[in-house]
C-alpha cells in the first residue's frame, strides 16, 4: 500500500481536490506502516535475502549514480522550449496550442 502525501509537483496544490481529514488519516496510517520501500527492505532483510550492508551499498551506489547523471546533464544544451509539447499529444489541443 502506498499513498502520495505530497503534491504532484510545484504547480499542483492537492488540497484543492483532497479532503484535509482524508490526508490526515493517510498520514497517521503511513506513520504506523512506514513507506513501501522501507517495508520491502525490512521484509527482504528478515527473509535473509539481503543484508543491511548490501542495502547501504545499493543506496550509496544509487546516490552516486544520480549525482553523476545530474552533473552530466547540467552541461547539456537545453532543448528548445517548443519541444515541451512534443510526444505528449497525438494532436495538440487548442488550449495547449494557445499556451505555446
């Protein structure tokens, strides 16, 4: 079980379409059961399928990989703004075309 407690992005304000009591209920529940990644990690550790050391190494390797990717991406030329609309719609709706 998982539940996105935060907004989708900085342009999203989920309180517009989510009830505050619903969000509180899920927040309390998730505090009890932890997040799905930690639950899976605990399950695999308890079953002897992975060790805490291996988990720490995987996390560190992933962090380093992400940092290297960000560093490599930061020197790339930014795409043209119009490419923002490519590969999203088969045909661009009029309200999106007006934004373009």
